C-alpha cells in the first residue's frame, strides 16, 4: 500500500531528479542533496547517467540490472522482443497482443487468481503492453519482495497453462477491445492508413490486428499454443531490473529461477516492404462527429543510430512542425485553423512511417493546410536551419530524455524500446552522440531523402456528422 503522505516516493524522485540535473550540468555542485556523480558519468560523458550490469545465461536470456538510489523501490521488466511485426502467417494478426492477455491466465502452480492474489498481497503495481516490435511486462514493488517476484514471473514465462474455454473467453474480450478502440477516430485512421501504405510488410496491420483475424481467434487454440512455444523463449527475452537492488544478488536470482528455461526461438521470416514508387491517397468516413484529420506519412528507415539521415530526421520533425516552428505558430496559435499539429519519426525495428498529422477545424481548410505542410518541407529541403536553433533542439531532446529517468519505472520505460530493438542499452548513448553531431546540411539532406512524393501516403478522415 502506498505511503499516504507520499514521503518515500517524493524522496526517491527528489534524489534521482537531483542526480540527473547534476549529470546534465544543470545543477551547480554543492546545491541540493549530497550525491555522488553516477559512475558511468564520472568515467566518461555519456548521456545515460547510471551504471548497468548485465549477464547472459547459457540459454540466451539476458539480464540487465541498473541500481538506483531509490530507497526500497524496485521495478522488474520482462521485455519480449516480439510484437505485431512478427505475425507473418496470413490470418494470424493480433496474437502478440492477445498473448499479453493470456500471460495473466497463470500456470498449474500459480493459476491466474492465485497469481493476482500474490501480486495484490505484495502491494505491487503490475501491468503489460504490446507494440509493433515488442511486448513488455512490468511490476514495481518493495525491494524485499524481489525473489518472490522473480519466482512468479519466471514460472509464467516458462509454464503458462490455459485450457480452450479460457482461451476462447479471452479471445472474445480482445474482440471487444478492438470494437471499443475502433470507435475512436485516430484508431480508425491508423488502421486504414497502414493498410494502404504497406503492401507486404507486417506493419500493414495495427498492433491489435485485422478485425477478421480477431473474430477468428476463438478457433485458433492450437495455434496459440505454438505461438507461445515459438516466441516466449529465453533468447528472445531481456530481463530489466531497476532500483534499490544489488546487481550480483539480482542476477543470482535470475540464474536460480530461469536457468532451466529451454532455448527454442526461431526468428520469423519477415518479408521486406518493396520501395514505394508513387504517392498513395485515401479517405475514410468516421461514423460520428469529429474534426477533419489530415495525415501524411512517408516511408522512412528503421532505427539506427549509425544512420545519419535517420538521426537528422528525428530532429527535422520538431524543427519543421514542433511548437516552436513557423507553421505551428501560424496555423495553430495565430490563424487558429488547426486544432493540433505534430510530426513523429518513430523508432522501429524495420522501416516505419514518418508521420505528419493535422487536425483541422474546418474541412474547407484541408487543402490549404496540406499546401502549408508541403511548403514547409520544401523550405527545409532547399535551405539550412539556423545552427543556434538546431543546438537548442539537441539540448531539449537530451534533457527531455534525462527527465524521464526520475524513478525506477521511468528508467525502465525509457529503455524498453531501445532494448527491444537492439537487445541492449548501448544504442541510447550512440543515438545521443549521433544527435550531437547532426549538422544543418544533414537536416536538409534528410528532408530531401525521406519527405518526397514517391514515399508518401495521404489519408483524410472526416466525420459523418456536422
């Protein structure tokens, strides 16, 4: 049960927040709590400010332990490097997300209700989520309960057990989740845009899957068992432990409870998306009331800190369409023709869509808004961004990342995707080192490479009610 006064949580956040300010050079030495500079920052000037200890078991399971000054608090993440991207069999989309549900059904030793009772008795905060590239299970709890948590988590990852009726019940619940989600305009837009933008790659379907595949799930009990056997293997999982822990002890517990987990992972054969050669356009009618939404998506590149074009595109999204950009100030703040405007360059294992989205207040302004977006990109393709503005944005990116690292769960959440994409945390420092090196000319080159008509898919969503 949490401390009603919030005192312990407040102390943890204050301590870690001060550490981050010191490591980023934002808090003068001698101010705030007495803290030692984190070892990784003392040894060199990397961006990630904490020491990490890792070990790989003979069965391939990797464990990463990050000790923090977070008195009494630990978070435990199991990162499965499988998401909707891995659903290559026709008619079987949505199973990575479905297994997020099934993993709480329990084992013969700890059936679902017993597992839930244990978690409740520990006062732990437990949950999970699924993405296109990975599935993450996480629990935050008191440090003295670490062994109990390792025991119950290792049991369900090795010995998940459920019968056909429970499987069918959960399949019905997932379809209900789909039906509820698709009533939201952005969910409908995302589903239709992905289907139009991709021809063969599994990013064609959303994380929850195609509706027809979800409806057919109750008849796929045997397939579900094979999905678990194929993907929930030690070589495909990374254990991340962050907080008030002693690394050797935590790794020892992982050895004790996971050593018997047998290898067996075989990566799926994912068909690469062929190059897009011409613009694609589509529209969708939302059965209800909504502001018109314009989404323009360009085929991009996979996450790669060593790809200078990709790294420059991360900055370009903010430079061109962020809250300090000219188009945002004019269309959102000045003329107020646009309710929301944003651009997003994601981190994905394979080539994703680089998105620009505008929620427009009046449908009659859609063409004008699209023209302004095109002109904005053309300016970045033709000219150089100011060096001072680029430097300021680099600092903002760096400090925004650091400010996420103020609790054990915040650290784990920030690292989950980099770990899922690369298998470790080394890519974090490589990414921010690469961001520091980006030049105005590289921003212009990225604009000219990615944001061109041949790579573009345009989708407009409008409501059926005025």
